[in-house]
C-alpha cells in the first residue's frame, strides 16, 4: 500500500517521539503563531481527487532544522459527506500523520506541531507529496465514504497568515453549530456498546446534547463511526416517540437498551440521576453524585485524587455506580456533557450542583450559567459537609431555597436517598444487640403448647457449653 | 476483622430468655461482615475445587513433555527407566512423572514464598502489632486482590493476613503429599495440582509484600518512586562494605536503621544482591543495588565486600567457601539457611563481633534482625580496618595464569551457555584480555567452569579482573520498586484497553539465567515500550533492564515513565512483588466489569483469560519460585514465555492452532458455542531465541474479546515483529482476522490477498462475549 513511500507507515509508529536534535523540519509548533489544519466538505465538482498543491517551499527546499508556519487544507467530497463530518475527519489527521515512520504530530486545529526526523528525510521522505499520498490512501481506506480528496500544503508565511483567520472562523462556526445543536433537531441518536466487553449491560446513548461517558465520542463521531463500520459497536438508534422531554426518555431508546442489556435495563432517562438513570461503564470521565445532607449534587472526575466533600473519593464513587447498573443518585458523565444545556436537566441542572473540583470548574466555567459559578464550592473553599452547608447559605446558592421548601413540606416528600451511599456515609455505629433465637425443634413442642396463657417460660441452663463453628455478624440494611 | 477461637465464660447470666449458669461459649471464628460483597462460590478452595477450570485450560493447552531426566529415583524401587511406554515400579508413566516434578517444583516455590511471608508476618506483627492498618497503595480500595479472590476475606490489618497464610500452608502440605509414591497417578491431575500451587503462591507473594509495604514505609504504588543506584561501580570500595544477599529484607532493614541511628550511613556502604537489594532500595533509596543474582559470585570474588550477610533464597550455598577466599566473615540470618554456623542469636553482640573480626569464627548465625544490624555494622567497619589498603581482586599477571590452560574444553562443556571460555583463555595467553572481558556481560555467574577446570584456574575471577575497568564504571539508575498498581491507574487504562490503544501488558520477571546476557531483557522491554505496551517488571529482570544504555547514555528507567499506562515501565519490586502484577489483572476484571471478586476465582480467571492481553515473560527463569509464579499465571489464564533454559521445567503447555474444536467458547449473550480462533495460542512456551520470543509475546497478547480496533493494533505489532525477525508475513493471519475491520488498514491490500489465498471467510471466526463457563451465559428469563 505504501511501497512507493520512502519510509514505512503503520500503527506501530504511533508512539514515536522526535526530539529537537533529531529533527529535520518542524511545521507549526509553539514558535510559530500561524499554523492550522483544516478539513472542508465540498461539493463533488469542486474537488479534484488526488490533487496536491504546495504553496511555498517543499520539504526538500527547506534547510535542515527549519521551523516554519504551516497550513494544511484538505477538501473532501462524497455523496454521503456532510458538513458535520468535517471535525471527525479532521481529527483523524493526528493518528494518520503519526503512523508515518519519522513523522510526529501533536495537538490539533490551530495548535498543531509536526516534526519530520532527519533519518526519514535521509531515506527520501523529502516532499509534502509523500505526506499527501499517505493521508489520501489512509483516509480512503478507512473512510470509504470519502470519494474525492485534494490537499493543499502551505509553507509560504504570508499565505499561512492570510488563511489563519479564515480557519479560525470555520472552527468557531463548527463549534457553535455543534454546541447549538439539540436532541430535537435529529431523528437518530447513536448507541455505543464498546464497553460491554467490561460491562455487559451497559450501553451509552449518544445524542447531540449528551456525549458518551468516556468523553471520546460525540454525536458526530458516532455518526461517522457508524458509517465507517456499520457492523461495529457504534450504531444508529432511531429515537422514536418522546416519552418525557425533561427527563429525556424515548420509546425506541428504551427498546434498544432492553435488547442490548439483555433485558437487565428496562428504561433510561438521559438527564436525571434518579428513577431510571443512564448506566455507567467503567471508563466514564466523571460522575455526579447526590449529597442527601444538602439535597444537591457533587461532581468529581477521574483525575481528582483526594476525597470529595462528603468524604468519598472517585474510586469509591465509581465503585458504587460502575458496571452497567442503574444506581439512584449517581450520574456517570463526560466533561463535555457538562457543557450541555441538558446537563442534569430533570434534577434542576446547575442549580442543584453544589461542589466540584476546581480543575473541572476552570475547564467548563464559561459554559456554566455565570451567576452560579461563584456559588459552587470547590476543594479550595470547603472541606466537609458542615463547611459546605455554611458556604451554600453564605453564597445564597439556589439550593438553599429548596431546603426552605423542604422544611415547609411534610416529611415524607423528602427526596429518595440512595441506600448504598447512606451506608458509606454512616458506617455502622456499633454492633447491633445480639439476640438469640432457638432453632425450631430445640424445645419439645408439647412443652410450649401446654403452657397456660400469661405464663412465661424460663429456661435455666446449667454448665451448658455452646460451641459454634463460626458466627457471622452482618450489618442489616433497611 | 476475623477473630478465632473466642471463648466466653459466664458464671451466671440472667436475661429475659433465661438464666444461664456456668455458661461457656466457644466460637471457632467470628466474621465481621462489614464487606458488602456476598461470599463467592469458592472460598479457600481445596486441592480439587478448581479442577474443572484447570481441565478446561489443560484441554486446550496440552502438556508437551521434554523429559529433562528419563528416570525416577524418588523411592527405593528405583531407579526406574520411564522411556518409551515403560512404567515405573509404582506404575507411574513418563507424563505423570514429568508433571509430578512440575508439581514438586511449584510446591517448593510456593512454600518458599509462604515461608518468607510467614517470617515477615511473625516478625512484623511482633514489631508493629497485628492491628496495623493494611495500606497497600494510594488511591486504592482493593488492597489485596489475591487474598480476596482466593480466600474470600477482606484483610484490613496486617493481622488479618494470617488467616490467608494459614490457608496457604495447609494446602501446600496437601499438595506435597500428592507427590508421594503411590498417590496421584494422572498427569493432568498433577498439572491441576501444580496450578493450585501457583495460585497459592500468588496469595503468599501478596501477603509477604503487603506486610512490608504496610509496616516498613515502602513506596505505596507510587509511579514516581525515586531512582536508586545500581551497579558494581556504585559501591565505594574504600568504605566498609556490607553486602546483603537474598530475598528477605528484614536483616538489611535493621542494618540500615542501625546506620541511621548512629549517623554512620555516610561512612559505610550497604549494597544488596538479588531481591533483598530491591527491597532495601524500597526501604531507603540510599542503599545500593549491586546487581542481579548473576553478579553474586563475581562480586564476592572481586574482594570488595568486607562482610557478607545472607538471608534466604538464591544465595550461593558455597558462600562460606567464597568468603574464605577473600578473607571476610559471613552472617547468616535465616533458619532456612544456617550454613553450618553456630547459633549466636543469644550471645552478646560484642562477643560475636570480636569472634568474627579476629577470624575465630568464619561466620555466625544470628536470627534476630536487630542484633544483625549492630553486629553487621561493627564487624564490617573493623574488618575493613583490618584488611587495610588492598581490597580489590588482583590475581597478578593474567597472562601467566592463562598459560596454565590445557585447552581441554571442560570449561565450555560445563558452561550452561557454552560460552567461548577457552578461546578467551587462549587470547589471554597472548596478553589479549578483551575476549575475557567480553564474557562478563554474557556470563550467568554460576562458577561451574571453575569447578570443572582440571588446572584449577580461577576463571570467574579472571573474567572479573579483566573487566575491572568496565565494572568500576558500571552505574545505572533504577526506579525503586513501587509495589501495587493503584485502582485509579487501573481505571485510567480502562478505556485505552477497550479501544485497543494499549495492545497489551508485558511482564518481564524472574531470574537471570539468560542464554546471552541481560541485555536481551532490556531489548524486549524497549521493543514493547516503543510499541506502547505496558511493561511491568520485577526482580533480576528489573535490574538487567537498568543495565543497558542507549548512545546518549540513558537507560529505560530514565526514558520511560513509571506509571501503569501505555509506554510506562513499571518496576513493582522484588520477587514477592510479582503478586501485584497478577493482582493488577484481577483488578482490571473487578474494577471495570464489577465482576465480583470475593472467592470467585473461576469467573475472574475466565475474564482475564478471555479479555486481558497480558503476557508473562521470564527470560532467565531458573528457580522453583519462578515455576510457581508461572503456575499462578497459568491458572489465571495468563500465558508465560520463558527463555531456552525454561524447557528444563520439563514441559510446555501448547495449544494446537489447527484444531478448530479446541478454540470454542460460549457467547455469554446467547449461550451459543462459537469458534474464536487460537487466542491466546499457548499457555507456556519456551522460546529458543530472543526474536522468537518477541514475535510470540505480540501474538499471545491477542484475546477473543478484542474489539476490531484492538485486534487491528495487536495484529500490526505481530505482523511487524514477524516481518522484522523472520523476514516474512506470518502464515497464520487467517486465524486471527475475524472481520474486515480487524485488518490493520495500513496493510489492507497485502493482508486481504493472503486471506483470500487461505480461503478466509468473514465472520467465520466469531467475536462473542466470550466465556469458557457455561454458568456465565446470561439467559433471558
């Protein structure tokens, strides 16, 4: 497939790093302001398949050790290609460029850094045409829906600079469209059963407003993946009739879940942590967890190593919810989903979130309602539940309003409390008082039956020896 | 949590139920069920409990015997010749006899680790109290996966581990008994028992290492554990040198403590050999690691040590003779290895020191670690003073010594690796010491050449002297053994494993009986690190990995991070740390899939076998301990590759890739029995060459559960290594490609052509939710 390319191409080169002193050429990177890679979907007649254009100097014309501004524009066309697939196609670049022996690719979009090693250059990899040929073949081999592809490489600094703002504008438009897209606009969601190899009853439902739990698959990714591998683990779910718009429940989704979970899971509501929450696999990025003491939610992610505000760490929380189970009070999630307007929608959304690690807050702050940001506590502001309650009152977090409402309501209307969580928070205070039950037949039945009413039985054991093989003390739960 | 033999006595007890006089209650065992997980099906399995699981594996991987010895000479009927179809006087057949020896080796190995663990337990409970919390690693809830899995208990204190060890010990007795003349007669049942010994071994390993981690302040699963120094050249011979050899760190800990308490650490060099060295560096990174087991004899012969302290396992049994040659005393510290020395445990330290310094005693047995600390330091300092300036080995003119060589080739015949010793002698006769020096890296340091030499040439010492310049510069950094893998790391690699971005876990473990030097282990490690496998290591292998540098002078510990992730190089520590490697596989099953762990061996093993692409590699496996460690992997469904000397373990466990009926599993989703191809193809494989091993490792990382992407990645590595080392495409690709998406798309054209030629049909090889256990099938109500 790559016999005419001077170097080898394969997955095995993916982890290769090229250090400064081994480098023939660096494209983009931190020293260059202007750099980008861009995939554009075009009408069929605007793309000339296989065409490669180099604007500026080619690799062999750039002296050893050069660092240059760089732009790469890939135009694709095909009957099944939609604008929405641009991002998905573009992100493959990272992988594909890294497949080339002696070629390294870091980051994406306007932040790219690519390096070619001296060794590969000496082997004859001295033109962007080699790079283009590899990309063309890899794309067409893995994504057969790409019917035509043309690539433009730009090293001419003025041209890169000229293109740069256009590329930025296109990324922005793409992001705005992705973030603005709602579940209602589409007819199909995507299901991903990849994690069933670990959690056989788990299925991720991926919608425009709910990323897969792992954070790796958006609705667009799902769409592309299902096209690439129709028999693969990512598949279309026609969403069917809407049962509950707030909780996010759909007739067809339920049917597919029942089927794929082998009947274990009957219903799923996408935007709540209670009732029929979406299950969690084993590789979710984070988890929202209910804190009964304040009637709100905490959120924690995988990289948070300390204990959360209620004393549980991520490991414990994930143990409580992972494995394709529906556990009330837990909502496995991806960080991206927290940017969705439907995040925990049925439970009150951001108004119910009371605590999260600072790291996540910094990452998603601009997508949170601005008024709630200063009211949500982090590990820097509070350390325990008492501190949290104080903080929430001081900051007039909307949750405080719920407390007042709760206090006025009759007791039994209190929100349900997940049993497992309770057990974690209130470890057994002590042993229950042991009671003794005599096994059936231990005393002659006649003795008991013949007793007149009101007479109690008194047993006197003298020099009795009781020997037990083992005694099991078990904490009983309600 | 568990209390045993509780006795309560009441003279008189009044209650609403009644009055009890002279009531005595005796309870065998109180179990405090704070652990919510219900008890699984096989708590503390007895010898035959998991027999049906073993037979499932052994039916696929049949023992392929390579009798290292054709005779049985265990009873007085013998010797019995078992060649051909002959049976022994007791009726035993050749296959049964070979498997019986495998069982015995595994029992010795498991017993050694269990005894090591018992010594740790008794001593450390006495020192720290049995209620010392059992903290294994940071960010970790599943602190003792093997103990939970096998015993069904959840230890929370170090005292809780005793129950696990009691169980292991009682089972080993049963197993050894099965090897008596006139007991077990079936080869497969012998094999099953060897698997049982392996499983017990990993429980013992875990107990032993957790004991020291929890009490001695060893790193707790820290990926950034510090770098320590390794190599011959790290020892300053001008200082008094205490050399600790073996596997049990307790005496060394007290030597280090004594040095710290008396502010002497800067004045005395403490160096370790073999696993004791690992654990010393885990305790205090300032202690030095001299090297693996193969450095033992060479380092003693160098004359650098002023005192040799031996604890247990892998110590030269002729250490007394060797010490005598360089004129230094020996301290034996374990009842398991008394070396004929007088027991001076209860004598005043000063008296022992004086006898050792003066040479009145060539050595002493002192089994109390604290006392060892004091005696060792004082003796080494005085001996150093007594020995004066001259320390390093100097045989004088090597040319003159070599001239006595009769070129009889006895040395070459005695050498396990047939090294060209005689040629080196011949060159030395001419004053060319280069060939002698070159032997140093290849030599496993067994010393058999010296014993064999009719001219009594000190061959090993000559090699050491010839490579002196090289040896004094031998200094390498090594990542200190970190212990267990954290739960969070396990979770972190979950998604890349699912998506196939991590093609497998390669565990490079075991001894240093390499066919061509330790450089091979470093080569394997680097090959798979570059390919972004997770590489885990321990023991002598972990040391040898440190001893190879690239052109820029960096070794793999400097180049690769220490976390359990793609492209990470994880040194878990000593031999007893090996339990953490299999423990990580168990945790993958438990933490991702939430498969119940408690006393649920079969299901977890089935999970690992079908899904976790882990491969054990013991390139220089030598000991019985290595055998039992391997056996523990087999029962968990983890294939093991050994070097050429590994065939002396008497049999391999090989699958037959052409026998389709052998490679069927149940699809847990619908109960159908389907063909999944030969993955993994073998359970125990001795590779003849390094190249063969590398190809095999990549191949054995495949599992029936691989996703298409995962299989494509794994196939890429298999094909690439095969092409690199055999110069051609593998001819069994059609057995591993299930559907078009499995084909690495960078090689699509080439592979599709091969598949076509082989008559490959898409989806004939299934990709089910695989299990060997009928009961794991989820059937709809």
